[in-house]
C-alpha cells in the first residue's frame, strides 16, 4: 500500500492511497487508487486544514473532517510552494492526468506491425518513418529522426526520447530497439520493443539504408546492428 500526494484535481484533493501490482520481468502494473481512504494513520490538524483550504473537495471524507483543528490556527499556509504550484500548469505532456480515485493500469507496448515506410531529408533533418497502415493517419507509427548531433525516437509523433536507446537492430523482418528503463518509460514500451516489418524485401533494404543515413552521422547515436 502506497501513500502520497498528487497535484490537486478539481473536487478531489491531493492525498490518496495507492496499491499496485507488478508483473515479474515487465514494466506494466495494475492497481487501484483511493482518495477517500486516510493516507496516514495520524493526520496533523494543520496539514488537514491546509489540504482542505488549498484543494477543497466537493465531499470531504470523514477522516479529513475529523482531523481539522478545533481552534483557529496561526500561520496557515495558503500554498504548497512554487514547485507544486507550477506543476499543474505544465503543458509539455499532453497525456491525461492519472486518476487519484479508481482503478489504474499501465500496459507498455511490446511490439507493433509495420506495413508502410517512408524517408525524408529536408533542411538537414533526416526522418525514417514506419506506420501500421499507409492509409490511416491515426494508426500506430514510429519515427527515427536525426539532426546534426541529435537523434530522436518517437511513437505517435509525441512520446519519444533523445537518449537511452542502446541499440537499433534490423534482423530480417524485425526492427528491434533496446532501451534503458527511462527511455522505455518515455516511449511507453518495455525495454525491448520490436517493429515487425510486413514489407517487401526491397523496402526493408531501403529502411536499412535510411537508418544508416539518419543515425550514422551522430556520434552518440545508438549502436546499429544489421544496418
């Protein structure tokens, strides 16, 4: 059972309990978050008042009301500090905020099927592109990009990483990425992610050439295997 505080969500407060179950050898989990159960055995009165004042709840749970001070406090904090105040204004990650009440699950991607390939080289930016479908813009897709001394690997055009890709291996009809845990989290995958290539042999040969063109000039690029 975990305990913690999250950025305030409307009418939900910040304190919660969380129980997670992990699968051996993977990065996924399932669990449940509860914002109505007491997160601490003893809740300080001033902390309870600060929580309810700064992040009011539509229906405060009984344990929070019971912890409120019975006399007027002195020096009540009205903010949790610059770091926490700015957290809610961060627009760099467009994924929805995780719930602090209800069931939660995270299932990292292990692989994808690629039926379309493209390559572009404009303004010194080189891009190799793989997609599940050539006719559906909403289908799953994967980018490997290079620009001067920087590379970027991304899924769906948003989630990606510019570091932590240990190797990129082209093995027959499979393109395999070996990632650090941090890079895997950035991509939403396991530490080994495979793109299955349902492509003609000549197109796979074009992909091999494109990967060399994208990553070859970069000094700190991932190791290229079979490319």
